[in-house]
């Protein structure tokens, strides 16, 4: 049974790892492929996803094999334990420990410290703290180390609530928010991301995994109705999409009782919300929510302003819009 578990686990890892490797190489090559006219061969991100669907299936198969091996291992361990018997007074011996007469002898100079785990732990902690202080203190003391862009403003209360919903639903697990400074990236998504655009993001949502396209420049790319329908049924807007639907966002009311506390907390860590802003934050939230809901209603969508989907749309429409770049200037 142990041999069977080994081979099942081994094959599971092989299938899982190889499928990820092949899908990663395939998708990265497709991302960067240009045609003879100098434009992207696959401008639609979804084209690259559909190409590696077979690798997803192989990966799922590998994971299933591995988990099957884990279950088999647990069963084997239980059966093995049951066949044994407990010895309360089992004799145990260990070889004698030879003392080191000279702890500073060549090749053994650190043995005295290894033999004192508490001292060793304290010494290691001190060294780590010194290294951390050396790295962090200059960053906090020198203001120029924190780049700012004049046009970048803090999130509105509704956008702030929408961002928390975005995090809650783990959207950043599949969508990165960082356009890299490569030609293939800027052609597909737009102007590359600047450090100063994230100065009020706590925490950062840069991300590295792209099961879906990067979203840092998604603001204003689609109308509000597109986002609403996309969250209701992703395949209605992006045929073949692997993204799951989020119907509860259309049904759940937004909890606005936390808005004031969030504003206060962010102000304490440097976000420049004015004093007392938390007292009127929900009033501004309602105004922005009403405007988005009215726009959706004009497009035939019976949206209600108090729903969570409205806050999420507000956040998505804000992404990447703080800086405006003239395309001709960027090309020069």
C-alpha cells in the first residue's frame, strides 16, 4: 500500500507540475507574440486562456491523484497503528555524547552557540532586527523614497468599500493589478503602472498570477452595464470565460456601518482624508452609488444603489484612471 501511495503521489506531482510548466510557457509566448504588422497576435487575453484549458484538466487530474494518495496514506497509517501494540516501558538508548574540549577549535568555533538554543535564537533575532532596521528606517525618513503623483487621490468612500469587496471575493487571486513596462504589456493593457499610483493602497494588490487579465487599466474601458452583467454571468460578456458568476453581489446590501472606521484607520497610516471626513463619508457614498445605479437603469438594468455590486463597479471604474497619458506622447 505504501508503494501504491508513492507512485500515485509521484504521478500526481508530475502531471500537476508539467501541466503548469507547459501552460505557463505557452501562455507567456502567446502574450508576447506580435504579427508582421507589429500588433499583438492575440490581443484578447481570453484567447490565451482557452488555449491552455487542456492543461487545466491535466492539472486537476494530477491534483486528484495526489489527494487520492494522501487518503491512501492515512488509511495505511491507521491500519498499521492498529496492528501494533503499545509498550509502556520500552528501553531506549542513545550513544554517549563526547564533550568538546576546545569549542574554538578549527571547524568547531560555533558549536558552543549551537549547544545553547535560547542564546542562539536571541542572537539570530538581534541580527535579523539590525538588518531590518537598516532596510526600513531610511525609507521612512527620506520623503523622496515615497513617490507621489499630484493627480492620485484617495479612494472615495464607495470605491473604498468596493475595494474591500474585491479583496473579500479574492478577485486579486486571479487578476493582477500591475502593468509591467514591456511592449506586449502596454499594447494589451495601456500605460505601464507607476509606483506613485499605489501610494494610498493598503494593502497593495499588485499580484503576479493572471488566470484573468490584468485590471490596473480597466477603469473606463467598459460601461457600468458591462461590469454588472459580467459579474452576474461572465460568459455573457466573455464567451468561454472560466470565471465563476457572483450573483450574491447583485442581491446583498452594502454594509456602510464600517465606512467611518475605515476612513479613520487609513488617515492614521497616512492617507490624506481631511479631519471629520468620516462624518460625511456615507453621504458621499450614497450620491456616487445613486449615480451609478441611475446609469445602469438607463441601460435597462434594474439595479439598486444599496447593493454590493454598485460599490464593486465604482472601484473597478476607478482603477488606473488617476493618471492620463497622451498616447502619442507615450510613443515618443
